[in-house]
C-alpha cells in the first residue's frame, strides 16, 4: 500500500466517523487491507480477506459501516462491511473460504 492511498476502516475510518465507534476491526487494520501483505501468497491473502469479512459479520456497527462505505465510494479501501472495496476488478463480497 502506498502512503497516500486511503486505508481500511480499522485504520482510518474509526477515527473519522462516530458511527463506527465500537467497530470490531479496531486495531486490526492490516487484516482489512485489500493489498497483499508482504510475503503473503494468493491463498493466504484470500484467507485473510475471508477472515476479515467474518469479523465484519459479527460487528455491532455493520449496518453503519455499509452506509459509511457507500458514502465514501472510492475512498473506502479494503474490507468494509464484509465487502471488498478498492481492488481493481475485485469489488464485491469476499469469496467463501474453502473448508476442506
Ligand atoms: S463492519 Fe467490518 S469493516 Fe465495518 S466497522 Fe465493522 S469490522 Fe470494521
């Protein structure tokens, strides 16, 4: 991730919007980053994104987060409200994790 690119809700959005107070992703920003982390392969990346979406589905401000992400449009980068935002050609709900 570049230094000027907007960041995931866990890193920036919590500070910017009181509707997200109590978010389950507080302090977990790297988990919600849409870009692969250093050394992360495709499978690890997909699993991390799926894990982030799981956190979202249990988040007390999920509905508010969905609204905030919609308001931010392209400035919402990462996993917001269990949905990937900001990855070229990869917007939408994260894929389910394989269980086998
Ligand atoms: S729904 Fe997900 S991204 Fe949004 S505040 Fe909750 S945990 Fe964070």
